[in-house]
C-alpha cells in the first residue's frame, strides 16, 4: 500500500510540475505576442496577433486591404504595442471644380489658383467661351505644364 501511495504522490508531483511548465510556456507565448485591432472603411474589423516588436509594415502585410485604402497617414516603421488600434479608411473622392462654370471663390479652391488666376480664368471664358479640354487652361497666363500637372486632378470641364 505504501508503494502505491508513493507512486500516486510521485505521479501527482510530476503532473503539477508538467502543468506548471505548460503554464509557463503559455505565459511566455502570451508575453511574446501583441494584439492589434484593425478597423475602418478599407478593411474588415479584426484583431490580429503579431510578434512583440512588429511594425505597422508587418501588420499591413498580413491584412486584406481595399485597393483604395488611404495609407498616406501611416508611419510604416512604427512599432506596435499590445491593444493598439489602426484605422484604415478609403481615400476620399476629390470633388473636381468645373473650370467652365465655377465662380471666383470656387476657382480659388483649386490648388495653385489665387484670386488673380481665378479672374484670368473667368476673363478667358468670357472672351473665348467654355473650355473644350482641361488642357486648354494652360492658355491662361501663369499656368504652364508644371502647374497644370499639379492642378489637373482637381478640375473638370
């Protein structure tokens, strides 16, 4: 009987040691990972588990992002911390301004168009009628190819 109780005690001690070692392994695994919540209009709202020390770039490689996601505000080298939240929204659609119908205030909302240039655009329209192409705006004094390249995404006929 004494042998049986010693064997039982030995097995119990072994089980406790094994159990504690497993708990330590699990604890170490938990301490070596972080959880980051990704949400916004450009992604599915999910929590991702990454290695401690992972960066935003590491996270971006893991997730399925919409093609029109705006990543311009992210610093890819930022080291993530446990329970960080990353919000990824879609790029905002630029509302283009009509160079054929806009008034002076609207024209001045176009990048690189000040009051003087806006008045020249209106004067050109009054003399020549509506613009037939957006490239025709380069006929305006002060709007050359370089300035046009910077403006073209903001204008329409």
